[in-house]
C-alpha cells in the first residue's frame, strides 16, 4: 500500500471519465451532420452516431467498477504484504501527502465536467461524477482502513502465510 496505489486509482478513474465525456460530446456534435443517417434497409433504426452516444453513456458503470476493483486490490495487498508497524510513520507522511493531493484530482474533475460545453455530456455519467467529486473523502477512508490493515498485523505478518 503506498502513494502509487492511490495515485493509480485517482488518475485511472479521472482519465477514463474524461475520455468518455469527450467521446460522448463528439457523438453529440456529430448528430447534426450528414453522418447521422439511418439505414432501415439493413434493419437499423438508429444511426451509428446515436448508437455510439448511447454506448458511451452506458459505460458509466465502468468508473464504479474500476474504483471498487482497485480498492479491493489495495485491501488485498495491505493484508498479504508483510510489514512492520515502525514503518507506519513513513506511511503516515505518504498518506498526508495523498490527502493533500486527492482534492486536486477532484477539483480537476469538477472544473472539467463543469465546463459549459461539456456539462450536458458530463451529466450522462453520474457514477464517474460521484466517484470523482467525493474522491478526497473516499481516499481518506480508504487510506485509514488500508493503513489499519497494513500496519495492524501481528509480528508474523498477519495473513501472509494463509
């Protein structure tokens, strides 16, 4: 458990959210072009542009999946990696740095999603929005629980031998 784990979680969800909003916004712009044609002779009632826009909005669950999956990975690595409680002091300074850095990721998301041009597309992704707006609180709780698991094991390393 370290700063890199939290950094990967935050940046992975942030970058995925930004990519999906850009793609959704691109499909929204392309709706007003001649590319937005339907092909009823092939049994397609929606245009490829409308289908792409719907597909991008349906990938919102991916933000929650990535956040939960990486959180489980942090807890598992905290449990299975052997450590000594004396290193908790170093971990505290890493956690302090992370707690100061997590609001930067949340503010980057709020600034990006609050842009008037992208706001309509950002509203199509409520899970990404929830994960990233509340990211500092989530990172704080995750850091405290992971630290308790990581540094609170017995001298034999806790679950490392199981």
